[in-house]
């Protein structure tokens, strides 16, 4: 691993201006003060809604489809219940596991802009910045690293079901370090991002504008805020001693959703439970406020039965150790985070591309993957999963 000469900034404000769970608490407080007649407190903006997200994303998808040829439309559109949606996403490069839909590299500039507009309509500002930061990281590796993998920076988009604000359909978007599966249910005014793979390599890089980019800073900061809140007894239960490298629920793989390892949610204080929800919000809270609130409420209902385990570094300092791994597993949530102990050949002088700088994650909902539209099949080709990423 090359020495990282980039100065870490673990105490900087997170990318998210406010975590989803924090927004919910703040809005309740403001509402209470307003009812009490406290005019000194400025009103919070109105909460965004799933209906708005679905309508905006549908309109953007229809605009994207309008830019395509008939052959391209046939390639990007699948039936809503097509099992391909379960086997065409993974944490492996696109040369190892074939993705569904259209490769953005094969599109015109107008078509690529329209494709990204779909993501921009689907995601909130913070999540869109994280996703584009992930994409930028892959492009950075393609430009500056020693990797011979020619698929770096290649991303695919597919729709399962016809875009609609009254029926169900899915946006699938991904490449090596990203696999978004967002199901939009117009009739129910509901969205889910389960399952989704978020990854990053490197963790910190400088873009073409000379700006420092840290796509996972909000995840790291919320994770360590939770970790730092625990007492010695809780830390003993939390730590499993060995670095988390592999999860049972792999990107693009079937899953038994085993629980019962680590620190149980019932042993957390109310404040610690909120901090844990802040961590989970990085995956479930990628769209509008009401979708985030609803998802977190379901997870909170069974948080006492949810287990958390942790391995690796105990201080947020990217100059020390090999990064972290954690697993959050309960009746309504499965989040795995694993630092990869290897760069998969993507080395850059002066930049960490292993450990802290190479992370794979997975989010799944044991009760509602793909909004219940299809059962997960084993990924075609090589099996995915944190710990993979090279032949």
C-alpha cells in the first residue's frame, strides 16, 4: 500500500448538511415552538415527499427515453418482475459481471446528461453529491492509477417497468463501486433503495477543479459518532476482534439475514439509538424527507432486536490502521461496511487506495428487497460481495 500524504480531515462537517434522523428531530422541535407562539425561531422548509420524488424521477426518465433510438429503448427497458434486476448488480467491475441496460460510455453527451438527470431527480442533494463523488473516484483511478482494468468509470442505467407516477417501476444504476436499485411505487407513494451497494476508492481525491472530494465523509463521521458514544461494556460487546471482510449478504447474492452477533440495540440509550439511526440514514435516506422518515421509523420499531458489530480502527484517522468494518443486522435492516485490504491493482502515488481508501458496502431490507417484486437470484458470473473486487 502506498503512503497516504493527503491530510485527513475527520472533524470537518459531513457532506450532508443534516442527517435525515436529525432533520426529523429538528422539525418536531420547530413545530412545537411554533405552536407555543415562539416567533423568534425560523420555520423549517416543508418536508419533501415521495409523491414529488416519484413525479420528478418519472418525468426525468421519460425525457431520457425520448433521447434514445428504438434499439436503445429496447436495451434499457425490462419488465418490472424480470429477475435480471437481481443478477445485474455487484461490487465487481463490469468486465466480470454483465450489467443491465445501457452503458453511459455508449451514449451521446445529450443522452448522458439526460441519464444523470434521472439520478438527480431521484436523489437528494447530499446523496447525489456522494454518488457523483463515487463515480468521480472511479474516473480518477482510470486516469491516474496503475490499474489495467479498462472498465473503470463505466456505468449502466436500466429501467424495470415503464416509468410511471401511478404504477411501480425501478431505476437500476451502477458500475464497479455503485449499484443502486430504487423501486418507485406510484400507487403507494413509496420508495425503497433496498438493495443498494455503495463503494468508494479512493476515499479522498482531488477532482479536475482542484477540489478535495470525500464521498464517504458523512458515513465515516456518523459511524464514529455512534462508536464514540459507547461505554467500555458496550464496546466489548460490539467488537468481534477480527476485521469484517465478508458478509453473508453479498451484492448480487442471496441472503439469509442472520442476526444475533455483537451489541444488541436493546442495550443502547435513546441517544445512542438515534446515533445508530443516523448511520443507517446514509443508505435508507437518499431521497426525500418523508421516505427517509418512514424507512427509519420501521427500522426503529425493531431496533431493540438489531445487532451491531465492529472491527478495525477505533479512531477516525486515515493515517492509522487499515480502516474499519461494521455490520448492522436486524429484522428490518441489513447494512454491511468493509474496508478492503488491497487496492485491486489501482495504485496511485501518495493516495490511499486500500483499507480506508477502498470500501465496499451493502444495504438490504429483509422484509422489502426490490419492494417484494422478485426474489434474489445468485449473480451471474463471479460472485460479488465485500472482500471481492479482483479476480
